[in-house]
């Protein structure tokens, strides 16, 4: 629709419904640009901004063996994903070290590797934990899976500096005491 003003200039008039839609789209663009402005230049700056939020993972897991609660991997991931607004993201992978022994068979040591990245900075922070279980437990997929999940959770918490209470660490620490003299090959 075109409207002439008192000077004779023709301008385009926008219908009220169309104007509201345009206003909403501008709001969305403004909010998007605000989020983009939170992205920092470096990994260290982004981690500092994230830690200023004082984020903690919700204790949503239950360990019936020790009558305790803990933050599940999903809860930790939800908490650390708040760092996305500053350009932070992470990767987690399974790796292995090959350990050569002179008088014994060589050992393949599996480990969880968690890497903290930033969208514009090439620097990374890495946390690696070897999976240490008895030989019998290394042949049990459920025990291995539990250990991987446990190690993913704690390497992620350590990189982001999330507070944690080691309520469910009892199972792993008791198991390690009984298997401290054994190694798996």
C-alpha cells in the first residue's frame, strides 16, 4: 500500500499485522546478534566467562549401592553446553596407548580423551584418563561401558571446572583397590 504525505511524497505503508511480523524478525535478529557478541576471541576468555556463570551439573543420577546421588553424563553435558554462547565446545573420544614391555607382553591401554575447543582459537585443553579395570572386568562390556561413561563425565567436569561431589566414586575406588596388582593385556 502506498500513502502520500502532505508534501506529496509517496511512501510505502505497512499493514499492522505485517509490521508486527517484521518487528518480531528484527527482534530475533537482535537476539541472535547479542548471542554472537558473547563469543570471545580466545579459549581462555571464553572459559573465564563460562566460569563466571557459576554453573553446576544437577545431581539427577541415583546410585542404589551406596544410597547416593550424582550428576549423570547427560546433566554434565547440559551444564557445559551453556559455554556454547561463548564459543566453547568439546569432543570426547576413545584412544589407546601402546605400552611396550621388555620382559612381558605389550599392553594396549585404552583411555578417554576429552578436548575443550573454541570456535575461533586454535588452542585446546585436553584431559585424558586411562581406563583402569581388572583383566576380568576388561572382558565385560557393561563394566567397560560404565567406566567410559564415568571417565567421560569427570574429564568433562575437570576441563570446565564444574564443581562435583564424588558420591559414586566409591564403586570405582573399591574395585581399583582389589585390582591394583593386576593389569590387563
